[in-house]
């Protein structure tokens, strides 16, 4: 990536030479024929890498036409990259392990390390990181090591659609090691398209030398036919999550209606928040009464700043409860909403009871 370096940039220079000393064809000593300069960012500061290029000096030799580069160059960064491997790993770890957004990554690099990467550049490096992780995840040697102590395989396939109208991403996972094997976005969900993934899973199992004892899916028609064609003697089990969701469908419909009823009863949060904010603003802007003049003081609102903060905190908690739609067949969202609203009611009752009893006397 192109980048215009400021003139005052202070670089740490790294000079690399070709590890090979003689030509592999004629055994003559190699000569330095050119230099390649590569500037990039690291977490320790900007680096200028100088690579001394070499080739065989004998024009009649086959090796004269080939220029050799230092192998250590790829250990610091890749060609045309603006960042080193340390920044690359830093980006990938915080994006996929800590779930940082691109603006967060950009701000942290700029503020802590003085690395001014654009949104497009960060997105580019994150895509490369995903590609490398996927390639390593599918490495045959690594897979063999992971499944060395696994006697049999349990495979599952399912389709994930990010948004309506987008391509469906079909994912094949292995349940014993809880490992995603591979995924592919398919334009259609026909049996022929899905069967390609099942064939690929079969090849992986044969490569590992492990028998597939079970397939699991939501038993779509394409899944059933493809698995039956490639694994005719392997049991095909219905996914537990889909099974529970289908069984609990009438209950979830009733639960959804209960959520609508509860939301219709819990109203007026925004009006309460506006009143509290208006009262707090009135307290902040009200001018103090002059002590020497006979001027009546402005009326002080009933809700103080501390009391208003408590009310706003309750409103925020209730809004979060009403907007929470997470939960499955075993933990219906409507039931969770009713329990959470009950806890808020009990908390309000305790506060009201304490206020009616008055403050405690100090001893």
C-alpha cells in the first residue's frame, strides 16, 4: 500500500542480506546487484528495511537471470504491506478475540502507537488475517494432531443467512472437537450444491482415517438426500435446538403475545425521563438568591440531581428489559422479561417503604 511518509519520520533501519553465498548452478560467489527499500509500521516504531539483492555474476550461468532476495524479509512483513507482522497480529487478535470495531482499532493504533491506518487499510488486513486463519485451520498436519485421540467423528451441517436476500453460508462442523471444518456461501440450496460440501466432509474424514458415526442437521430436504447419498449407513439425527424450537413453537407464540401485553402496560418511560432532565436543568441554571436583598428565592424542584439519576437509572434498566429478545425454547424471552420486571417492581417497593419509614436515627 502506498503511503506518503512525513519528512521528519525517524526510522529504525534493518539491513538484510541473502543467506545463500554461492550460486547453486556454477558455485560461484554471488554479487550484490541492487537494493530494495521497504518502509513499514511496527508497534515499536517505523522501520526501514534494506534488502540487498544478489545474483550470479557469470552471464553464461542459468542463475544469472534470477535475482535472489533475503529469506528473512518475509519474517518481518510481506511485500507491499505497510505494517509488520506484530501490527498484523495485534489487529487480528483485538478484532476477533476481543471484538473491537474498526473505529476502535483505528483510534487505538493512532493514539497509542502513532500508526495512521485508514478504514480501508484495516479492513484489507483483517480480510488477510481471516484468510490465513482459515488456511491454518484446514492444515492437514494440524488436523491430524487435533484428532489424534479422537476415535470417531460427529458431523453437523447448517445454513446461516446474515440478512434476507443474502447468500446462505453453509457451515460444516465436527462436534467431538467442537471445530469448524469449512464453510461456503452457496447461491442455491439444491441437493447438488449441498452434496458438494458433504463430499468434501467425506474426503476430510477419509484423510483423517476416522469413521463418521453421526450426522446432525435440521433435516432439510437437501441435507437428507445429500447425506443419504454419501453416508448411506450413517445415522442422521435431528438437531436438538431445531427439535426443541419446533416442539415449543406454540409456547413461544404465546410467550410473544405475553411480551406484547407487558410492553403495552409499561409505558411513559420517555415522558418520565424528560421531566427529570428538565428538573435537573432547572436546578443547574437557577440563579442563587442574593442574601443582602429581599428577593424571594426561586422554587427548588422536588427531584434533586441524585434522585433524578436514580430515576433515570431505573428507566434505563426497564428499557433494556423491554428491548431484550434473547432466549430460546428453554428460556423464553417473555418469561425472562416478566421475571426482570418483577425484580424492578420489588426494588421500587423496597425504596418506597424505606422512604415512608424515614431516615434512621444515628446513635
